[in-house]
C-alpha cells in the first residue's frame, strides 16, 4: 500500500513538471490568480478614487450639475452647490451616495446621482516585448490580457504568442505568471484580468534582445511564482 502511494505521488509530480516545461496549453486556469498589492481589481464598482482621477458626474433632473470633474493632487474635489471635499478613497457608487446626501440637505429632493471614473492616471499597465507599440496604457474599467495586448497594437510577426508573461507585485515580492495567448483566443484557457501596475511582456525576438532567455524560465501554469 505504501509503495502504491509513493507511485501516485511520483506520477503527480512528474505531471506537474511536464506542465511547467510544455507551457500548460489547454489546461490553463486563471480564476484564482492573486491580485497585486498596490491596486484594487480593475472593475469600476471596486476602484477607489485617487488624486488626479477624472470623474463624470450626472445628477438626474439637474443638467447644470452634470459634467467632468478632476480630483486635485491632494485628493479633493470641488462641485457646484457642494463645494470642496475629500473624494479620494471613495468608490464611484460611494461618492454618488455621499453627493445625494449633501444635495438633499438643502438643494434637491431625492436627488439621483451617478458617478463614473472615466480616467485614472495612477492605474497604468505596461505592455512590452514583441508588440507593435510597447508602452504604458491606462486601465479604464475591466481589462483582460487580450485587451491589454490589443492596446499595444498586438504581437509582432516575430512574437511567440504561446509565451506571454505577467509580472506582478504580490505581498511585497515580485512574481510572474505565464500564459498561452493562442489557447486563450481559442477558448481553451481563461483570459486573465490585468491590473494597474502589472507588466505584460510578449516573448519573441524583440523581447529576447531586451530580456534574454529570462522569459523562457517562467512556467506557463497561469500561477504567480516568485521571480
């Protein structure tokens, strides 16, 4: 019996090692990926307003109050009838509720306020390597890996779409996870969420000139490991 248990463990370890070496392929899963230290999940309902964020504010029945407003460097926001107040730290829905309370105190009866974060300057994703337009791109709303690469113009002719690496800061440590872009496009692997401050690197000849063979050491398991 004991020998049988050892055999099962050996087969499991061999299968895991083989997945690391082969790139994972259709078995990639990304539902439980760890989130970074420095940002919230990039979904408009969860984002916290920060300094220099641009907000779209709409008040039903009061078009004079509608408009785009920018949070200042100290996190304050100035709105008609409300004045200046600390907006940083609220989510969009929390800020809408706060404004409804302030407007109902003296000016409007049962105000209906909608707030949307239209631009967040401190939430950028870096896309590098073998892509047409490497650079930093704003994370507006929910952004997936495929969408982030599309922002950069897509992979170059010399890119290796089977090896795309996301670098992420988790619990104060630099981590990396590898993904197969072709498997994601074919629906054989999930398209992971990209967060602000992530670094996405597409492998290929351009990437290897900058990163050497480092990218090829990251296993394609859709799991973040220390690097």
